[in-house]
C-alpha cells in the first residue's frame, strides 16, 4: 500500500528524511515560495501559507511538522488544527521540537524525563507548541533536536573566510546532531510507531563550541581562530539566547527503543565526513 508523508515546512531535516524513504512512498511538501517550490524534486509541492493543507491531510498517512511557533502560537495548528484533530486515519505524526525546552542545566545532563524549564522566549514557545500538538490526541511523536549540522551547514566556510569565532564561556557545552542521523531517527520511528513518545536527537559527545571550531581549523590545516571572551563578544539576540543555556543531552532512547546506530556519534566523525564530501 502506498504511504504518503505530508511534510509541513519541508526544510533541511525533512528533506534528508525524504531522501531515505522507501521508493513506494509519496511526499507532499510545503514551502513558502514559488522559487523554492520550483527547486524541489521528488515531491508534490504545496505553497503554504496559502495552499490547501486540509486536503493534503486527508490524503496523508503520515504527517511531519518542522514549522516553528511564532510569537502567537503554532502556525500549523492555527491553520489546520481542527482538520488534524479529525484525521483518525493518520498512522504517525511527528513534530520537530528542540532541546531548548529543557532550559539551562549549567552543563548537567538531561534526558526525556527531565522537567521542562525553558527560560528563553523560543524555548517557552516550543514547550507550549509541544503541549498544543499533544492536545490533538494524534499518534504523536516529538523529536527534540540538538544543534543541527551537515552538508552546507558546517563550520568550514566560516573558518576559510576568517569569520569563525571561538567564543569562550567557561562551562558552556552544546549537543549536536548530524542531519543524516536526524533522518534515520525519524525513519526508525515511522517504522516502529510509539504514539506519545518523545526522543532526544543528538550525538554522543556534547562539547564546547570553541572545540568544534578549533577542530575544523585543524582539519583544514589553518590557524585556529583566536579566543574571544564571552563578555567581549558581540551577539545577535538569537545567538545570545543559545549561550544562555548549557546542558548535555542524553540520547539513549533512540538507541534502546528505535535501534538507531549513529552514523556520526561525535562532531569529529561528522566534520571529517563533511570535509571528505566537499573534496569529492
């Protein structure tokens, strides 16, 4: 039987999933602009907001939302919340959230059972969006993604251009996830549905951000960018919000429950693969 994924906000991670779906799957993908729609391949494209998502929900067997909440609420639920609530034919629904919902843990460990204590506006909005999706009583699976990197989203371009910064904030650590590992987690969940489940998606090696930049420079054979003390660094508001929180994220559940074996268990493996791909 043909299965159809409605991918709302068909961006970087969702496109990686689409590339590894079995050949008999159909994908209905949304994007915001006609230009992006023209560039998409392998999917039926709906321009949204503005297109008919309720009709797409009626045709879908699976739904993935990659759309972030805005200042008011979740835009997807504002548009098609009632249609989703009536969609008892759906076999699997995924919502891409963020590890920002855990808030600041001063470099300590968190897992899926850790209480949600976000302090940033973005983290609070994500926590509220998760709750709103749960309220629809769908076969929902929540994926809390760490910092996403992969082809086209690595540190090499900034190191080469001289714009990379090694901002030093003592005790600061981030978790990361290669986009190919995100995709394989999503596919494993689709193949083993467990409605109500929450999964942290990250690698095994939370690390200070300056270490990643230094390793990228070393791989390129370039000088390591100088240290910049946190108090002296200029930030955009979004960048500063990332540094407001420090935590290490556990990923045992994706391994134990979904059987996932990470392709890139740490940033060193991920960066080496990105550099090799750029050289091809």
